[in-house]
C-alpha cells in the first residue's frame, strides 16, 4: 500500500486549484459551485484524489483513473467524515451515480431515494429517514379527513405564499405545510420559519413541518456528476418527488399545492415531472396561478429587490403584516444588510 499525502486544498492556492480542476475534468466531473472545504491526496506533487463538503453533504469526490483500485476513495470519505465530526456534524448526506451505491453502502451510507440512471441520494444513518417520518406522524396526531401538502422556501413569506396556503386550507380538512430547512437563502431558515408560522397562525387547520435535510433547493442540488442541465432538474425532481410520495403515504396526503412559476425552465421541468409522478401515486397536483396585488405579480424575489432598495412602503403591500413588522424592526438589520450586499437578489 502506497503512502500518499493528505492535505486541505485552499481556495487561495492557484496551483492546487489548477490541479483540482484538471483531475475533475479528467474524471468527467464539474466543480460544484457550493463547496466549503476541499481535501486532496497527493502522490508527491500530483493530485490523485479529492473530495469536498458543503454543510452536511459530501461532494465532488474523484480518484485519478490510473490510481483506482487502491482504496483511495475510501480514504477520501474517511477524511471528510472525520473533518465533519470535528465541526460537530455527524448526520451526513451524499448524492452519487446509481452504480456507486454499493460502494457507499460499504462505508455505512444508506439509500433514501433515487432518480433512475441519474442520481442516488444517501445518508449515513440507517433509520434517519424513517425516524423523520415518525416525527412527522407525531406532529400530525388526530388529523383526519382530506389532507393536503405545500412545500415552500418563503424567502421571505409574502402575500403570494399566504394566498397559496389559504387556498389549500379552504379546500381541505388539513394542510401540511413544509418549510424548506436548508439554510442557503438570503433570509435564514430560523427567520423564514418564524415568518411562515406567524403568517398562517390564523389558519387552525395548517400543520407546520420542517423538511430537515431531505429536500434541498435547485441552487444547491449537487449536480457535478450529471452532464446535461435538463437532467439536473430531472434528477432533483425525481428524488424530491420520490421522497414526497413516502411522506404523503405516511400522512395520508392526497393533494399537493404548488405556486405557478411561469418564467423558470427548471421549475417547469420540476412541475411536469411532479404532475406525472404524483398522478401515478394517486395524488392530485394543483398548480395555483401567481397571486397579484394591484395588477402586480407577487414574488419573494420582488420583495427582496424592494428590501435591497430600501423601499419598505411598496414592500408593505406585498407581504403579511408579520413579515413587514419584522423587516422594519431592529432584529432584521443583519438580514437587510446581507440583502443589500448581494449583487443578484433575484436568484437567492
């Protein structure tokens, strides 16, 4: 067994990053845009294996094809798992090609869901997802009748989101409202969750849940091993919907409500796959047209633009009172500064 050198690849090291890109390109992998830490295995000056992490996910793992068969990927994963443990992160997730599933099972990862021939979603807890389903069940005690679901990021919570929830609440006995827990938005999850909770507090048949790490946004979906952009959207849609179907079965959900996104190709692909797959599972999919206020479509991106411009008078007409009260309070200053410093608030 050869001894190779393990080291962190700093984003400031031009030489090491050139080697990283060369290795990833050689092995048919694109560098993920969402990486917090990257390591490398070196044979002298040559980079022969690498792996990265973003929050609680392992990403961009590759081994030089001329060194395969030496157990280097095992060494990379062990390094990343240990590094995450040092940061206090023990529940880990990864996306990989379907034919790599057996290898990662050997390292203690378990399949959650898959998009056939495109991607496999795994975690390192044997009962992680089943425990999450039990948690949802406990949060939904004594619900009966027609059950609906909505999944939203709410970055931040607007009158458009509220319209969607009120529509579902008026047409069903209970609405299971899932707040996307992934913390990659300009408005942090803890604030988004609180604004959703306050915004729907008058609706007594709405049950608020979190998605934990089982659903993530298209902006941070690990797509580095998928070649075609449409396949990326398809893979995320198939995995998300596979997970949702298991949730729906657990909570007896028979309909899912989504807001219309007429200008997004990714969302169009997602919604098309969702309608097809949910129909197969006997679940209705209701797409609600974009809510308008005084002839203006209401969107979270528009609200973020108004916050960036400091135009809170216009923003007031597009959000519930609880959202407006937060953003005009001293508690919001850190979030407002973050939005103002962002070059492109439309895609966050």
